[in-house]
C-alpha cells in the first residue's frame, strides 16, 4: 500500500501539520486537560505536563512510520494548537482508515473540525491509495455528529473497527467515504 505519512495541509483558516515539542502548552491549555473534550473524544484527561509530554512524544515518534497519520490542528489567526485529527486505525489489507478528531472547547462551533476533516479527506485521496475512510460518533455526541453530517462522508451501517470485533454498533452512528477516482 502506498502511504504519504503526515504531510502539511493548509486550509483557509488552519494549518494541519505534524506535532512538535512546542505544542505542549497549547495542548494542555486547549484540549488534552479538558474533561469535556477528552470525554467526548473517548480519550483520557492529561492533567499535568508530564502526562501530556508523554502523549506528545508518542505522537512525534509515530512519524517514523509512513503509515502514521496525525495532524496538529493550528488556528492560523492565533497560531495556537487547538486540537488534532488523525487516523486512529489503518487497515492496510482493505486500504481503509478510521478518522478521529477533537477541537478544544474554546474553538468549537466555528467549523474548524469540518474544515480539517474535508482537507484530510482530499489530501489522502490525492496522495495515497486508500480507498475508504471511516468515522463514527456516539449518538449522544451531537457536536461530532454535526461535523460528520456536514461532511462529504455518508452514513453507513458499520465500520471496520466493529466488523473486526464481530459486533453491530449500538449507540454509534457510522460514516464513510470512498475514493471513486
């Protein structure tokens, strides 16, 4: 499978790039220490610099692999790291990836997650041979649901994560988009 890795992507209001050491303070201030963001995102809360640095180091070391896709979401206006978008799972055998994203509470409601998602979909379909991208949200996570509803992704009955577990999703709404080029 042809991978491009985490390349820099520019959008009108965002810079999507690899995480860097300088992102630590913004991560703590804007999202990783915020229970409302991390709980919605399904991730633990990183309440101190040591924990957050371990997470950041894990992200940065991941870039050694071409099949690692994780972008820091930088708001151009403020220059701050306001969240992330990533492939949390890559299924090379079927050329499919699952997308996850989060945006800090103070930056939600401005369309940043949708802008990042749209840019990543376009970049990946133009630079790799992934044929399908998937995402899902818990039904009660309406914010994430609105992002996916507005995106080019369409509702589907299941995603690979659940198929591999042999379960049908209950309480999750699944989405996908296929590269038809």
